[in-house]
C-alpha cells in the first residue's frame, strides 16, 4: 500500500516505545523499574470515579455537544478565573479526548505550509511532529541547563521572522520541570503583540508546582485574544486513561476548532465529562496530597542523583520529572539509558527523545513510589560504578 508522503514527516512519543522495550525485557523474567512514562501512579480520586459511575447510570452514554457538555465548559471557565485569573466565558472552552488534539487542532487551524513554529528544545515531541506534519517549519529554541532550562528572551527574539506564525511553550515544563518566570512570559507576550503571533501555552502541569504560584500568559495585556491555553485532567487528577483535555481559546478559533472536532472525533465521552465537573468542583485534598508526595520524591531523586559520580541534576520547580546531565559518566544520554535498562533494570528516557539539546541528559519520571525510586537510584549507582571500573578497558 502506498502511503501519503506526509506520513514520512510524522514522529511519535518515545516514552511509549521505551515502555514497550521495558515490558519486553520483563517478559524474559527481568525485574524493571519504570521511570519512563509521564503518568501519575495515584488512583483517580474516589469522588471522581463515583461521579462517573453515577453518570453512566444516569444516561450519560450518548453523543454530546462537539465542544463539550455545557456544565463542564462552565466549570472550566470558573476554574480558570479562580486559579489563573483568566476572564473567559464558557463558549471559549473546547473539550477534547485528551490534550494532544488541542495541539493538533491549533496547528492545523493556524499554520500554513512554510509557516514557522517556534517550540522548546528539549520539549514535548508532538510540538515538532505536528508542525512538520502540516507542512510547517519547526524552529527549536534551546532550553539550556545554565539558564535553568528556561528560554532566553533575546534568543527567542532572534528566531522570529516574517514567516513566524506560532510560539509554543510549556510551563511547568516536560521534560525538565523548569518554570518560566514572569519576565520570561512578559518577553514572549511583547514579541507576540509586536509581531502579531499566536501563542500555544501548554499549562498541563500548572497545578503540579512546588514554589510560587502559576502565572498564565493569557492574563498579560494583549494576550487573551492570541493565546490558546492548553490543560487537561490527566496529570492533576491522575486521569490519564480517561482522555480528557481542554483549551481556552480566542473567540476567532472557536468555530474552526469545532469543525475540526466534528471531523475527527465528533465529541468527548459524556460520562467522563460529568466526572471532570466533579474533579474541578469537588474536594481538592487528593490533588494537594499528590503534589506534596511528588515534592518529597523530587527531593529524594535530585539528592540521590547528585550523589552519583558523573551526574549533575537541577532541582525542578514543577511537573514530576528530572533532567540530569550525565556527560560526566563518559556516555551520552541514549547510551546510558540503554545500559540502565539492560544492565540495571531501570527504564528511563534519553534526553534526545525531546530534542537535540538533550544529548547528554536523561529524563527520569519520579511518578513512582519512594521505595521503587530508592531501588532505582541504587541500581543506577551500581551501573555507573561498573562503567567507571570498565573505563580503562574502553579507552
């Protein structure tokens, strides 16, 4: 069968491939500690599960409106106002099965062939993949360790050309856990207004923040009418399998995104949306407990990695990942990730899964128990120690 040429430009998400390799190794009898997938290891809160069960029994098992149930769109708009200070009416809310469709729809709606999209490197791989798929030009802005993995506003300005159409950023950030400062967001906003650019603000980790308060760029002057705020329920409420994402979009994008939803997925699961209303409006104790546990795991992992010769690891401000520099081990990120899996039974991702800037890094998810994280740190240390013993032989 002859495939369309554009299929050659679409990428994938390496975390799922790495998990598959780890499961294949487990099938041989090896014990593997999974630190590759960005998925909270907590159960969906009980009140949310019970709301879904009641919704199924109550008949929420049929098609719903393409842009989402009115009660969920209202709850999202109210939550955005309360937590982010975003003044948005419910009719600017778009609900989708997962947050990835928001990325795809936004890029499809805004980017013509040849238009440029600036995206973070390292960054979530779908940004680049979808840009290339629609014929756009993906322009990476490096996030460097020496700048705490935050973008450099001057470098961002240097990348803007007459063909630039969209700027994408993610804060708190996957894979590094970095958080953009107010000055960074103000610089992006200034550029966006000056050059009439659209902005896709991926705020999926906005509730998993360890210091300070989340600031949405959509609240800055001139940005509400040009910003797509992406969020969802997967990370905050441990609802990855429920596939629930949403966006708050400028009014001009509501109708185009509605058409894209109708042409692709029709609508999002109705009973899941009823559960999402409960997630937003019900008790938040489980979220707060999860974030507190992630903070403790962060400190455990950062301190443990920094005690391993050859590792250098910044302390992230949000999300549930660390992005250690492993150049001191003498191996690149991909080489060490392979050794850790096969020699140590620890599954992590090479930093290159998120862009060229990650060559000497690993991404490690600490969405696992403290007990497993301690075992993983011990195994990593053992593999690195063995590599050091072999160094003279390799040379």
